[in-house]
């Protein structure tokens, strides 16, 4: 399984908001928001825990600028390198959290865009 898939899921969520400024979000904030999803993405099945969906929503709200989204994407890609996660859960995370996305989740998502 490829770690870019996890990154792609969260990057798609971050792309919900459009803006332009310097990144105010830190990698530690990103990790804190997504930590409740880790066990689910590695060992889970079915619907993600409420805390996971709350963290994903919090991250999407916190990443209010393009710079924030890019910083969060890079953080997620870096952090996900050593995680053996279930790709199907990562791909469906947004939908399973009740978040409708107008994008296709892809492991080839480029953080620079």
C-alpha cells in the first residue's frame, strides 16, 4: 500500500477552502488533528471514529490558505511514509466522515498545486 494515498485523502480535504497567504498551520497541528485517525486507518474497518472525523474537519477549517494546505499536505506525506495503512479506508475517509468532495482521491496528488 502506498503512503501517498493517505496524503491524498487529507490534501483533498484541505483543498475545500481556497485562499492565499503564508502558512500559519504547523506540522504539529496537522498531526494533532489527524492522530485520532491513525488506529482506524491502520487497523479499522467500517466508519471512522467520531474523533477522527472531528480532527479531519478541524484540519480542513484550520488550513484556510493555499500555503496552509500545501504545508499540511507536505506534513501528511512526510508523516505517512512509515505507516502501513489500509488504502481502502484512506481513500474513503472523507466520504465515511460525511464530507462530500468534488475531487477524485489520488495517490499522485502533488502538494505544490
